[in-house]
């Protein structure tokens, strides 16, 4: 099993389960640089294990995830985010593609992905849950797509995935 700073990966071979758990953090499982680097590797590991068929993604601690660690993201990517030059815009585009990798690997994967959500499921937390095949939420779960509150576009895939994952109106 790989070493992942953001995830604690548990495998339960007798149940054919894999459990990538967000490591407990003081920031309510805010997705920092380690998350974006680890997720594609975790998914690859679980997809390549023939003993795993179901992957349950859960957060430890008080929340599932409050989404992207906004402060870290803006500090580490300030030059790309200004988009002042064509090179900066290209750099931002490539960054977004790298950030989408893990979610895209989940949706393209052969395993069944389940999000076990409790309390906060915000922004990129909603993105990872939208990339799952099933979502199970506790009664105290709160869902929010907060990108517009901080003047950014929701571009990790949830806007494309959410309509297919929510209930549909039945014509009467």
C-alpha cells in the first residue's frame, strides 16, 4: 500500500472493499496540495487491485470535507490565477486538468465508488462525492457549491456530474 499524506487507505479483502479516508485535520478535511497529488495515485492503487470492487470514500473528524484549502491554493498559485499573460492562463488550465485527474479516474474506473458523507460537503467535497457512483449522507450533512461565493468557477466536474446524480421529477 502506498504512503499518502492526505489519505489513510484501508483494504478489507474479505469484503472486496477499499476505504480511502481523509486523514484527520484541523481544517475539516480541506483539500490541500497533498489531496490533489494523492487522489489519482490512491485511485490507481485501488483500481489495479483485483481484490477491490467497492471503494468507500469518507472523511474522518468533524466533516466529510469543506472543499479546497482556499488560502493554500491562492498562495501557491497566485501567478497562475491572475491570468495576466497567455502563459499564466495556460498554466492555470494545466493546473485544473491535474486537479480533475483523480475525479476523472473515479468516474472512468471499474470499481464502485461510494461517498460516505457527514456534516460539511462543500465545494470540492461536493465534486468528489459527485464523482462517486453512490452517495450516502448522514442527517446532519450540508451540501454547498461555494465557488461563486469566492468568485471562482466550479470546474472540477460537479456541474457536469450533479444533474445525473440527483433525483429526477416524475411526470404526473
